[in-house]
């Protein structure tokens, strides 16, 4: 029986990779099933919660909305796992821990990627900018104040 697999190639966490996907498979499913990268989570599955946030070509996207078959050779995906050696990301993660911003942890990979993108583009965000940046990331544990404090702390630390 023909299973209509589509061959794709793209850059993932610094390496060119290949995979075979079904037409309807999302990038979130691709990462979790084909590459066993499980930091990005499926919350709503329809672009509303941000739990599945990853970087695609330096922009945070909801990976549950992007079809894997649309990835091109020169597309570059970075998931949280790909930021292990990154100083800014390590700073953010450390600040989340110190501020007690991690409760169940489900939203945290997405929160940290969104925060990373914010701090890359705005090294000194005020409260409004932080709230705005994180507005697409939902925390079901409602830990927003601590999450916002963690982002502020990570920003302040960059200037020490
Ligand atoms: S799982 Fe993708 S936005 Fe909620
Ligand atoms: S820490 Fe539980 S969903 Fe945010």
C-alpha cells in the first residue's frame, strides 16, 4: 500500500537533516515523533497557547500550525534543545528558576523561546513590552507575574 510519504530536508538545531512525512503532519509532530525532541508541547493544537513555540528562521512560530511538508532545504528550525550552549537562553532559563516561574513546566519551553526572541530584539523591555511579547503564550498554572519578573531579570542581567 502506498503511504504517500514526502521527503523533506531542513536545518535542525545546527545540522542539516532529512525526514519523511505525511502531508498533514505538523512541524510539532515532526519534532516530537521523528526526531524525539519533546520540549515543544502540544497544548491547544490550533495556534492559541504557544506551548509548541519554536524558532523558524529566527522567528518564533507555533509549530502546531506549520506543515512539515512545507519545510524547505534552507529553512532553519531551533527548538529549545538547540539552545543548550546559548548564553542568553541559559540566562533566561536560570532567571525562570530563580523567580519561581516554573510550576508544572508545560508552557515553559514556549515561554523561554518567546522571551529569547524578545530580548534579542529589545534588550531592555519594559513591563508592557514583556506582557505584549508573551501574550500568545498561555500558562495554565497562571504564573504570569513570576514569568514576567524572570524575563525582566534576564534582561537586567545582560547589562551587569
Ligand atoms: S499547541 Fe500550538 S499554539 Fe497551542
Ligand atoms: S507552568 Fe504550568 S502551564 Fe505554565
